[in-house]
């Protein structure tokens, strides 16, 4: 059955850019089918509804994002503070901003689908909680290796930082400039007491 999995993944992968560009509600099923070049029957073979497709799209997004985050934050000989700052730095790097900033499905769909679809809201909530848990773990490692203050509350700090960067992503999209990212980087360094 690998062909079926490939078709399902193809629908998800080819639709991501359309959803990122227009939003979930504004994109009709016919547009998704045209982009994926699959018949309507194929879509409904893999997804019982557009909403179940949205859940799968978000689950795939978080799986990929968390794999990349695990790779970036894993212990590699550098202090944890350096690893987590390198992660935030990617949000401001023009070459990487597509992966971590401007192309963030959490920012694009968070407000839109949270009021429309409880299942999609749950995937967004669970995915962001897993991101915060990874960040918290890295902060704890920094407390242990001495690169971060040992009196920090890692879970609260991770949540505050993630909220800060999501907000900065939204403001960057609104303003079409990177001032919000620069400010978020400054506040992150202050919160982690790295200056």
C-alpha cells in the first residue's frame, strides 16, 4: 500500500502552499484537487472531509517541524543556550524564515480555524504544546550546563518565548519588515539573561 500513502502525502504536501497563501476557509476543495492533480474520489478516499484533511495537514506540519526542532536542539557539544539561540536566530535569517517564520501554519491558521473546527484547534494546541515541551527541555539542559540561569522556570520561559516569537511572526507579516523579529531576539536574550 505504499502508493496510497504517497498519494495521501502528495495531497497534503502540494496543498500546503495554497493554504499558506490563502488560508483554510478561502481555499475550496476544487482548488486543492487541481493543485494536487487528483480526482475528487481520491481526495475522499484519504480524507472524509475538508476538515479531516486540515487535521492531517496540521499533523504533518507538526511532525516535520518537531523533527527539525529535535535536530536543532539536540545536545551536540555546544551549551544549550547556544543551541536555543541558534533556533531563534533561524526565525530572523532570510534563508530560513520560510521554515520557521513566514510559512508558519500556526500563525496562518491559528485564529482562523480555532473558531471553526474543534479537531483542528486540538491539533494546533497539541502541536504547540509539544514545541514548548522541546524548548523547555533545552532550557533545563541550559540550567544544568550553566549556560542559562539556574533560577529560571523553564516551562514558563519556554511558553513565554514561543508566544513572543509567534506574535513577532504575525507582526512581521502585517508590517512586511523584520523589526518584530529583531525586538523578539533582544527580549529573548534579556529573558534568558544572556547580555
